[in-house]
């Protein structure tokens, strides 16, 4: 019974395509997040979202958009993929300040 | 500007050789300092949350401490299974992560 799950685990696609990554948490948490981890293992927050507020990191291109169908899900949509989008994307959730992370989605843009 | 700096970048220890990892931070209005462990190909795994200077938390061979400017993760008598990347993060207006310390424990 995985607490935070992501699909797919691996995603290989061509430049210019549109793709989505799904995230689900069964912890009953109110807030969910998306992070990008680059090749140097640096984790950078992209979005945080609860049912009241979406906070966007201002450095994130507007090609990236989070969509939350309900409290347990936060999906990440990426339009017009670029080579620089290649990275590992992590979903996380929290009820207090402590975050719990999913296993990651490894995105490779060719 | 809020930021987190971890040192050293990499650390190799003999099994049983105790050491400490450092996390220095500057943040406006600290709402928590977090330690995570990340194994290759996996997501960060939560270890500790510290909220105020002087606070300490322990779990098995790990002990985290916090001052107003930095946190230490002390590893006592490490074992090979402690090998991983240890990440520090702070919560101010946003979450900020350091780049981690890659720990290798040699049998």
C-alpha cells in the first residue's frame, strides 16, 4: 500500500509532444507538490497545491500546469516538451510541514 | 535570498567510523528544517523535522541537531546500509533543498 504513487515510472518522448504524469496519495493529506530533480540531484519545487490555493514557483514555464481532480490526486501536464525538461519529477504530499515523496518519474525528451 | 548549503558533497567512511554532515541555511521565518535520505532511483525518504534551535531528534544511528544557522546530521558507527544521499531542506515561504551529501560506508 504505497503512500504516494506516480505513473509512469519512465517516460521517453519526442521534443514538442505533450505529456502528463499522474500522482496519487492515500495519506489523507491536504497539500500536494511537484518537484523537479536535475542531473545534479538538485530538488526544486515547481508547485504546491491544496484545495484552496495553488502556489507556482515563478521560474516554472507556463508549459507546465498542475491539475487536481480531487484531494488525493495532482497530475502534471507538460506542453511542447523541450530537451531541458529531461529530469526526474517527484510528487509529494503533506498535512503539516513534513512532506512524503513518491518514487519519481524519469522523463527523457529526445 | 533563502538558501541551503550542504557539506561535504561526498563522504566516504569506514564501517563504524562516526561523522557529521552539515546543512547551513538562510531563510526568512524558518517553519521547519527537514532531513531526508535518498537511495539511487528512489524518492526522498523522510527522516527528521526540526523546528527550533536546540532541538534534537534521534533514530537508530542518526541524530539531527539544529542551531539558528545550521543543522548537523550525526551518524554514529555507520553501517554499509547507511550509504545514500542525505538531503536537507528548509521551509520558509517555500521549500528549499540543498544538493545533498553522498555518503558511502565501506565494509
